[in-house]
C-alpha cells in the first residue's frame, strides 16, 4: 500500500503533509502535489495532516487514475520538502468537484 494525492488538492496545494513526511516523497506541480509511490513507506502520517482531505491510501476503490497520475508527475516535478503557504484561493477551491477536468496543470511550480 502507498498513499496518493487526489482531486481536492488541485488549486489548494496545502503543504502540511510535506512537513511531516519522513522520506520526502512529495513532488510539487503548479497547483497540485503528488506522492512518489516508489518512495512512500506507507507510514500514513501525511493523511491526517491534509486540511483538504486529499490524501488517501491506494487501497481505496476508484483511485486508479490518481495512482497513475501520482507516479507520472512525481517523475516530472521537483521534490518539495518544506511547508509553503497554500495557494491564495485555496479555501475557495477546497471541496469543489471535478477540479482535475477544470483546473489541473501539468506544469511544475513557477
């Protein structure tokens, strides 16, 4: 088992999870974070730290798309190891549906 970042992180990008990760397996995109599944040690400390509840174990049903996305972009984006401020409109976007289709950016951070 590993953990994956899902839809609700998009346009929020809280980094509380990054701060507690003992193996630094988070990677940062322009408006989203991902977890490298090959580096994640399945400790689970990140999951309760996410204010947007966007981190889930990969054993949850229906996460295939997110498992692939986390693996793909963790190879493309830079590693993030320190907490940063969330995106300016994070509270407004927390909980919105279908954020991947509307707002996902494949770009690394600016």
